[in-house]
C-alpha cells in the first residue's frame, strides 16, 4: 500500500524553509527516533482530509505557524519507494506526494517547531537546500521546480 502524502516548498524572498526531522511515525502510530535529516515540510494525508487541508496542517505542526499562503499545487507528483526497513516499520511500500509552492508571510524568527518530530527549522538558499536534502527524489524535484518559482526579492 502507498502512503498518500503532501509536501511544501516554502519560500520567503529568495530563501526556502527546511525542517530537521528527528522522529517518524511508525505503523502503530508511535514516534520512532531517526537520524536527524533536513527536508521540506511534508507528511501524510489523514483520513478524508484534502491534500490542501493536509499541507496546511503539516505546516502548522512542523512550524507552529499559520502565516502561509498556498501559491500553487504542482501538476507533477513525487512518488518513490521506501527502503525495506522503512517499509517494515511503516507498513507502506512508498509514498505518493502532492507538492505545493507556499509563501511564508511571517517573520522567520516566529517559526518554531510544534511537535516532537521536528527539532529545528530554518531558511536556506537554493544551493544550501540542495546540499542538505537527503533523498535524491526530493532533491531532483526541488532542483527541477524551484528555479521556476517566482519569488519576491
């Protein structure tokens, strides 16, 4: 079974928001510690939640803020298989993710991680994001789509 998920490429001027994840939800809905990794804001769609509703919830959970404006939803989805250990741990073979371009309207210092999964958040340049992203599929999607996003100076 595939996990239905959402992700957000969040922009503030010429900077992009990343979250440092240190926990992951397991098959039995408990948090499992994972090696720290920087990634875009992302997470699963819950129940009958819409993808737009899910991305708004994930943004709040991972940043503690509601000061976001969805600019557009990508026509392209990010779909990938999980490594075997993650498949066993989560019960999913992989993830099928809708991605959104989102603008952060608040001040960077107002963002604070709002759950146990996320240790830290920060804004980074495009080059820093590409260096920090752990997963090749996410890096390729970001590299392909981020340059085309119109950003305010």
